[in-house]
C-alpha cells in the first residue's frame, strides 16, 4: 500500500514537474518570439532611415550639381557677352567682326577661373554637406 501511495505521489510530482517545465518552455518561446519581432521592427526602421538618408543625399547632390551647372552657364554667358562687347569690325568687309587674340585669351582665362571657382564651390559644399 505504501508502495502504491509512493508511486502515485511520484507520478503526481513528475506530472507537476513536467507541467511546470512545459509552462517555462512556453514562456521562453514567447519571449524569444517577442525578441525576434523587435529585431524585425528594428531592422525595418534602420532600413527606412538608411533609405531616407540616401534619398536626402541624392537630392542634395542633385541640387548642388544643378547650382554648379548654373554657375558654369553663367560664366559661359559672361564670356560670350565679353567677347560680343569687344569684337572689332573687319576692315573692308562690312558685317564681319573679329576678336583680338588678347581679348580672346583674357576671356578664356576668365572662363577657366570662373569654372574653377564653380567646381571649388561644388567640392566644398559636397564635402561639408551644406
């Protein structure tokens, strides 16, 4: 009789232990799933931030590239206007004009300097990010 009581008691204790271990296992699985879900959300947020940063950088680079293009176009227009203002009529050929080599060289040098300034401004803005 004592053996039967001890056997039943051991079965009840083993069943209770098994139930408790099963409960603990389910808690661990639940915690691991919550952690996995948090990691998925963190990855999604990081990817969204990275995408937004890349878009902002591309937009910024496009903006400063457009500014540099406008700067170079303005320099080219300034050169053209300078040459137009300094052209001389060709003797005995009405309606034809020429630009003295010194004026052409000065215009070329001015254009080169202006383009270098535009490029330097672009490089500086690109490096500083503003």
